């Protein structure tokens, strides 16, 4: 038991590793604040394009979305980080992560938002257009607000996954929480920093998880 | 010579794929006239109405409303549509906005009125449909009849020259129909030009200037309500009217 505590829950180690872990925590926050809006922007673009009627838009879009949903995000990230320099583009760790998440996360958010847009009855757009609103205005004021509301639990759920997925940035040596925790682990020869990182993720995400289940319960209640 | 009609649709054809839904329809509506459009389900009544404000693109023909060529690509369609109010069978109110928000949206975003002005105008429109006290209610908090009256307010707030009604009372419980018809009567008395698709024969008798009977994408017969209902000239019209009156 003592050995277990000594190795996994060692308060002295936490104190020692704190500055490194704190840096990692901040980087993870920053990373999330970067990739979630990027992914959402990509998702909105994909969802809007998917309302186009011409096959010349729909087909390439289908291929695009399928590709980036099928590629494992880790593979995609390594590919961008190691591959782009070969064509003379060195975007660095942050750049590679931003591109990778835009592609991967955007595809997922895009599919969720597309389902949301399709859940809004056609009559809503027709009513809006009949009063003189443009296509874009009808989308912005009538369709998207309802679409987002209809798929809000899915959007939040995906956002949870995205924040957790930021830990893959450690493979390109971006000093986020997991990377820093492993650094601390290798310096201290102790697993406690990893435990601390797990606690930090929990603290960060638990409020979101709570929010999500409240929304889901409310939707269930609304459906009854 | 009578003045130019405010709605002038000529030789309208509409195809949906292989379906030939409108097969050469002419419809002229004079200012302040109330035209009643009847006909079996699937005869093309909704499609014809929707061609008038170009929610559907006619395959052939011409549509002029208030002197504006609705099918000319150079026409600013969003500007033209403000002159043509439309009311739908399923109301189509925006569920995420209050009654006032529903009515004020186009005033703000299309006509560019400042918020306060738009809301004052929207409030006045809600008063005309007797729902001033429901301005801050969301559609889900209103009865079907009230929702349809808000939808009418949304259309008349833009001060249209013509109002199109597509079966405005068909989705309503019978006891709520009267309130909507009463508002339509008041609109008519205020001089609004109206094209109404509906099977409310009592309303047609009392308020319509002219009844148009459509079948299979063509206008079969047209005339004053008294004549069409009492003495229809075509067998199709007769069959349709006797079937309606049995209900
Ligand atoms: N968007 C559409 N696509 C294909 N067919 C349509 C569409 N809208 C209407 N139709 C068809 O056109 C015909 C006329 O429809 P409609 O104008 O709604 O008739 P009504 O209003 O008189 O009942 C029907 O057969 C209907 O199925
Ligand atoms: Mg119809």
C-alpha cells in the first residue's frame, strides 16, 4: 500500500512537478480554445456547403468528410507534421495541430450541424424567404439557431471528445498537459504526475459532462 | 377599360420532373379583389400561389405583381416579395422567437428599421390581429388560431399590396377557425387584395368577389361565388362542390 501511494499519489512529487504540470494545463486550455473554434468554423462551412444542390459541391464534400472521419487523428497529425516540410511548408507543432484538428474535428462538427440543419422544416425557410429575407439571412436568423439547438447535446459531446483528443498533440512535442506530465514522470521516476494530469482533465471536463447530462435529460423530458 | 390587374399571371406552366403540375394557368387579380381558389387536392393550387411570389420557379409563363416582373432575373426578388404577404397552412412561425420577434424580424433585417421602430410597427400589426397582449409569447405558448394570426401579422407588417393564403384554416381545430376568418374579413374590409386557397365555403360566399376552380393544373371555371356554387357549368366543378358541401 505504501509503495502504491509512494508511486501514484505522492504529494511531494506533485509539488515538485507543479510548475511543469501547470504549464501543460495552460497549454491544454489554450489548445482547446484554439481547436474547438477552428473545428466549429470548419463544421459550419461543411454544413453550409452540404445544403448546396449541385453534385459538383456535394460529391467532393462527401469525399472530404468521409476521408477525415476515416483517418485516425493521430495518423493525420503525424502525417501533417512530418509530411508538410517535404513540400516546403514547416508549420511547426502548433500549426500542424491546428490544421489536423480543423480537418478532423471540422468533419465531425460538420456532420452534426448538417443533421441539425436538416431537422429544421422547409416551411421555416419558405416563411422567411416570403418576407424578403435572403438565403443567407434565413440561414443565419432562422435555420442555424434552430439547428444548433436541436443538436446541442451532440455538439457538446463532440467538444468533450475534442478536448480529450488534444492530448495527441504530445506526439509532436507540443507541451500540453499529457506531454508535460510524461516529462515530469521521466524526471521524477514516479507515476504521480500522470495521476495529477488525469485529475486535471477531470476538473476541466466534469462541469461539461454535467451540463451535457442535464441537456440530455431535458431533451428526453421534452420528447415525452 | 379597367385598371391593370395587380396580379397578372399568364400561361403559367410548372413541371416537377415528369410531373406537369400547372398546364397553362392565367390568373388576374384586380386591386382590392378577393379571389378564392378551390379545387381537389393535388390540382396545383399551392404551386400556383407559390409561383406568384417565386417560391417556385415557373417552367414557363409570366408573373407581374404590382407592376414588377417577378421572373426577370434583374428583379430584386427580396424587395419584390415584401409586397406579397404569404400565409401558410402550417403557420411556419419561428419557434425560437416571440410573437413580436416573429413579426419584427423582416422589418429589421429586410427593411432595415431600427429595433425600436420595428418593434413598434410589429406591435401595431399584432394589434390588428387582436394579439397585442401575446407579443412576448413564444409560438408553443399560443393556440393554433393565435399562431396563424401572428403569421398574418408577420405578413401585413411589411405593408404588402397582395396577400396569399394557402389553406390558412385547414390545420386548425374547428373552434379556432372563426377567429382567423374574422381577421381575414377585417383585412378585406381594409381594402387588401387577397388570393385565398381554402375550402371554407361559407367564407367564400360571404367575402369572395370571385371563385376560381382548378383541376389537374388548369383553371376549369371562374365566376362569382353565388354562380359557381349554385350553378356550376362544368361536371368537374359540380362534383367537387357537391362533395365539399356534404362535409
Ligand atoms: N416540390 C415538389 N416536388 C415534386 N412534386 C411536387 C412538389 N410540390 C408539389 N408537387 C406535386 O404537384 C402537384 C400539385 O401540388 P399542389 O400544388 O400542392 O396541389 P394542391 O395545393 O392543389 O393540393 C401534386 O401532385 C404534388 O405532389
Ligand atoms: Mg395545397
